[in-house]
C-alpha cells in the first residue's frame, strides 16, 4: 500500500515519494526477516514422514548440488523424539548452508550417532574449509547463534570449533529422554 501511495506522488511530490519508498523498503525487510524466522521453525515433511536419516539425506544432496562433496554417516537404531529430530535436522541444515556459502570447503562430513548408554544424540558437521566461524554476540544474528539457542532450549550442548585456518566442526549433543 505504501508503494502504491508513493507511486501516486512520484510526479507531484518526488521527495515524499522517496520517503514512502524508503518506508516501504524498511517494512519489506522487516517482513522478510519475520518470514525467515517462521520458515526456520518449520520442519520439512520428509522429517515427519520418513525420519531424520531421510531428511538429512535430502539436505546433503542439496549441499552436494551446491558444489561441496558431502558424506553422511548416520547410525540411528530407532526414531527419536520429534523435538530431537527437528533440532538435529536444523543443526545440520544450517551448518551445511554455512559450508556452502562461506567455507570454501573441498568436502564436508555429517555424523549422527545415538548413544544408547547415555541416551543422547551426537550430531557433528565437519568441513575442511577456511574456518573462522563463530557464534555472533549480536541479538539479531541468526545462523550459529540461533542453532545454539535452539539446542540449549532442547537441553543440549552446542559447540563450534573453527580456527581461522580451518577446519570447522559444529557439534550438538541432544538428550533423547
């Protein structure tokens, strides 16, 4: 609506039109940020229907399509609680997105293991890229900070090891009870 109003003022009041376009841009950016946050919270259908292994296979396939050869090593004797599977999925998806976008990696390895004795799920994403990944202190930051918050909310632990020369290892340990 703001853009429509700006359009009507474009010829008669260009300064006002510019201001309205700036407001509309700000509103659009805010809406996009909100939409991204909503989408990040929605688990894909494949996760619900077929489980973590199948969902991670799809994520790995996308990463390979983006040019980073990725190995998936999953050992899950049974389906885990929905929250655990969802958090694990998002850890891997975000970490591999970061690998494809930022790491300049030659390869990545995703390892998912359920420790029956401890009742925990170990998730790790390794890449041989340039390193330097870290959890931002900025409250508006998403990415690794969002993953850390998600894992912590599920009662787990989240770590990032990424010296400036690489490699990077993102690890989550999630309780399954």
